[in-house]
C-alpha cells in the first residue's frame, strides 16, 4: 500500500514497560449462462395431404345419352394413391455448438493497497508496503487468508498484555475471552472456566493457564525473545502431549520490542545498534514460526494468526494527545523521530513477509486502529475517519479499551472463518 507518513510515529517514543502489539465482504455470486439449444423446424416434416377425388359431373347438367352413343366417358382415372408416406420428422436439431459461457470467475482477492485506499479522509503516503510480498488478503480486509482453518481441537493464546487483557476493561471484554466464546461455538470446543478468564495482576499473566480446550501463555511485557529463546511462551503452551491435537495459535507480540528499542534510542544508542535490535526481534518471530512449522511437530495440523503492531497517535506523532502520556513514559522523543518510524514500518512489513513465507496469517491491527487513537477527532490527522469515529484505546494510551478489544476479536474471527 502507499506508504503512510507518520502512521507509526506514535511508536517513536514508546518507552513504557508494557507496550503491546497492535475490510467488506466482496464475494460476488457465481454466474452461470448458457445459450438455449437451437430447435429444428419440425413443420418441414409435416405429411403432405393427398389430392382428393374429383367430383362427378352433375347429372342434371348432362343430356341423356342416346342409345347408339357410346356410354359416357367415365370420370377420370381413379385418384392417384396418396403420395409417398410422409417423411419422418427431421433429425433432432443439432446440438448448440456454441460453448456455454463459463462460470464467472470469483472476484480477485483484494490487495492490501485496495483494502485501505479511501478508508481515511486524507491521502495516505507513508506506511508499510505489504503488497511487495504478494500476500493473499482476505475479502474482509481484516487480514490475510493463507490458511483454511478447520477442525480445531485446541486454541492457544500467546503474547503480551493485549492478549492477557488489562484493567480498567471488564474481564469479559478481553479479546481472548470474547474469541474463546466464539470459537467454542464454531468448533464445538470445551469452554474455559471463569478463573481462566481472569488476570493475575501481580504476575501479569492469566490466573489459570489451561482450561477446557484453551491455553493462555500471554504475559505483560512479553517480547519476541520470550517466545522461545529466553522464555517458553510458545513451547510451554504446546507441550509434547498436546501436539497431536489440531491447534490454533493466536498471538499479539512485538510492541514491547519497539518500546525497548525506543528507550535505547532515547539513551543514545547508535543507529547501527538500533537497526540491529530491530532486525533481531523480527528474526525471533521468524524463528518462532519456523519452530511451529517443523515437520512432525504438530502431526495433525497447526494454524497461526498474529497481529501487526498498532499505535495511538493516528499517524500524527502527537504523543501528548493521550492525557496519560507522561505517566506512560512518553515524555521524551528521539532527535530524529523519522528514523524510528522507518524501523517500525520495516518491522511491520517483515511481519507480512513472515506470514507469507510460513503460510500463516496476520491481522491488520495497525491499519484498523489508525483513526481510533487519541487524535481520532482531528480532521487534520492522516487517519481521520470522520465525525463518527470512536476511541479504541484506554487511558493507559497503549492498550485497547472495550471497543478496541471487540474490534480485535472481529479481526481474528474474520481471518479464522474465511
């Protein structure tokens, strides 16, 4: 898509400890069209009527014969017999040689560019270019469509505070709890209990890891190095004894990696070191996908959907728009904010690259949250959506509110169902 200037600038100074990662069915009906077969003109085979006998002359019109006259000439010879029997009906009409019109081709899957063109009031000029990787984008434009997800037996949530859920939102509104309900109905799964839905605020994790057919390995502050290298968020939630069950992994990760890079930049790290950190955290997500796709690890199948990374300034870079920005750790900025913007744009593009490479899916959380941040009511903001837009972030600046959690649920569900 055309690059969106400043779309990720809100991530430029994300030094908070718990930064998190943050389309219209267009399916046209198939059409069948076939010309009617031509029909022969059966009238041409109709039998021809025989000529009738000629009528005798009227008796009172002829003079009586004289005795010596020869008898009157009889009528003309008997009528000729009927003409040959009617020809049988003509041969059946020749089949229509015109080939039937083929079924209309289903509509082409949209591109990421097509999904977001015209979505915002302003012309977008800077942002991730996903189409360079030729992803298959869902007709809903909520994310990609690389997997046909079916027959799920177990669902695993992995990630950061967006996955775990944060106050002041009610527990029932956390996207993992909403999605668990919908997936239970969709796939006939055993629902998690009430304790699984709660959060241990001291440890920043779910109160219970396993319940029903669901597991939650999210944790506040989680980064990509916690997936496998320095932690076991991924492996702990799929121990060997569970891997024969067809598994769906749902993930939000990467925002805290950007937070760490941002803080290092504020503290004076070199450009080379900052780029190395960016490449490293993206590489760790790639390693996690490689681990998931290891042949034989999930013998009956595994699916993965992760989110890209959102930001709360609606592409303006105006951190002060959030009332709690200072308390959230956003009081300082880089000398050159565009440098971090480039890093974050690149990282989001690489997320798409990973989705394409490993045949997993990514939801467009960045793009759908843009215009619902703390500048949602500013007509000059690049992602301005109009006067009816709503705020999707809570007072922490960096976490979704109940409306935002509902939107994330819808994004994941759309990708799962298509």
